[in-house]
């Protein structure tokens, strides 16, 4: 029951029971040995907060801005591929839940529901995440479609020129729609509600790709398709070209290194997201939260710095904000909510994070998220 879910882990346990294994594993996994995936979460626990008492806590505010947009709290739903396989119409339901909660939603290039389908089902502008493929005509058309849909920002992902080694997906034979092999049929048969809901929608393949790309190729093997289609030569020159073609707010996602952060700041983008793709790309890279302070120190006065990776509670959000993040993005937390209970599940995930953020902030003796800085940090394993 969603009401009984008090933590993101509770939602994860519910999602595991409702989503076919190959799609649950797609969310709940990292690359190779998954050490970076684990470090993203565990490094948050190594940061200690300063408990303060006897400060009047009656009025509190989490509201702030992300990339010039007013938000109810500094949290956004990160772009995630195949979200419509966690739950039928997943991208639409997540976008609606985000809209109702006053936080931004970013739609992945690799979404199941298309840009136009999400636009038709929502009232406020959402953000669009772009992967750069070799077929530049297709990329131009994607940018134009995002513009036509009134998207408020373009999130350009830089850390997937080639795909990380995702063993679970390879072992599971991940595809969308699922293949009809005995293994996959069995996985779906054990999740009847998921199947019923999926039968009720037409959104079952990649809505932004199929019917829109000139060379769709064979999407039944996602890893070889990515190898063929994604552009391994993506460069800073392309960033300039995309910035010009887009003409709106540009957020560069997937920066983990101070040198890259300096290049990003020089590119004229509006924001960067310190990210290792949720531990799904370079296994062995450092955690996002440990990379954040150095990057904020190097470029925080020139460009808005956000982060994602391993955030599983509102307290993690608070720690990231204290270390300089103006925005904190969550991927798996909302996917688990979606798998557990569709739109209501995403709303529950957001609510859990908001409540924990509010309580943790208050117990640190602070009333306004905009006043949070390193002063609330008692101890961290890195210089802050
Ligand atoms: C992702 N991520 C991602 N990023 C992106 O730019 N485009 C995409 O299509 C996807 N797809 C995707 C699928 C799934 C299942 C996950 C879990 C993640 C990465 C995502 O935007 C974000 O960086 C991480 O999810 C953040 O880590 P947490 O919050 O999941 O720990």
C-alpha cells in the first residue's frame, strides 16, 4: 500500500513486486561491478549534519528557483529512458505528478511516450533531454519538436557517447517492447496488473524515435542499437551548435570532472548537472556528491551547478544543497514510485522526499532552503 510507504526503499520493494524483472532490473542497476552506483548512495551517509535547537520553526519554506524557474523545492525528476515500461504511460504519469507537486520533469530522448504525447497530457512546460545521435537531421528535428512543444529547457547529456557495460540488461535481454521468448513471457505473466495496464495503452515503443528517425534500425537489442546510433564524436563544438539551434535554457548533464566543468562554464550553458549517470556509465568513477564541492568551488560563481546520483531521501537533498547544488535531480526514487503505483506512486516519492527535506532542514535550525550552505555540515570526508 502506497500510504504505508514511508521511505523510497519501501516504494522500491513494492515496485519489485509489480514490474517485470527485466524492467525493474533496468532501473535498479549500475554498470559493471556497480561500485559507483553503490558509492553514489553510501557517500551521502558519510556527511554529518549539525543539529541545532531552540530556533523558531513555525514558518518554513522550501521554495526556490532552478534555471530561472520557480520550484516548490530544489528537486527535479531526472530524464530516464523506458519509463513507460515501469508502468503504462509512465512518462505522462510522472510528468503530471511533478506538475502537481511544482517540481520540474525532464523527458528522455529514449522515452516511451513521445514529446507530443506528454505535451498533450500536461499543462506546464516540461524539460527535454537530448542524446546526440549520428543522424544530425534527426537531432535537428528533435530539437524543433521540443521547441514546438514549448519545453522550458534542454538537458543535453554528455556522458553517453558510448554505452557503459550494463551486465544486468545484457543478461536479461532488455528490449522495448519486450520480446516474446519463454523467459520474457514468464516474467510478464507473473505481473498481470502491469500486463493489463500495458494492453490499455498504445505507448509501447520509443515514442520519440520510431516513426520519426530516418534510420531507426533494430531497436530490439538496445545495446547494439545505441552503439550504432549514438555519436561517439560528440564535442564541445556540437554543444555550441546545439545551443544556437535550441536558443533557450541549456543544461549540460554528466559532468564529473573539474576540467570539464570549466569547459562547460565557458560554453555559455545555463547550468550543469554533476552526474555519473546514476552509476550506469563509468563504473569506478567517483560518486556525484563527492565531486560536487570541487566543481562548485571551480565554477559555482559562473554557472548554476546541480547534481544527481544516489539521492534517496530529503536529507540527501539537504546535504547536496549545503554543498552548493542549486538543483538536485532524482531518477530511481521516482521510478520506484511509478512502478509501485503509477502517478500516485510518483506523487508519494516526491512527498516522502519533501517531508524529509523539511524536517531535516528544521532540525538543523534553518527555516528557508535559500539560506542553506556549508554551515549546516558538521563533518564530510572531503574538503567542503
Ligand atoms: C537514467 N539516466 C538517464 N539519463 C539521461 O540523460 N537520459 C536517459 O535516458 C537516462 N535513462 C536512465 C534510465 C534509468 C532507468 C536510470 C536509473 C537512469 C540517468 C538519470 O538521468 C540520472 O542521472 C540518474 O538516475 C541519477 O541517479 P539516481 O537518482 O537514479 O540514483
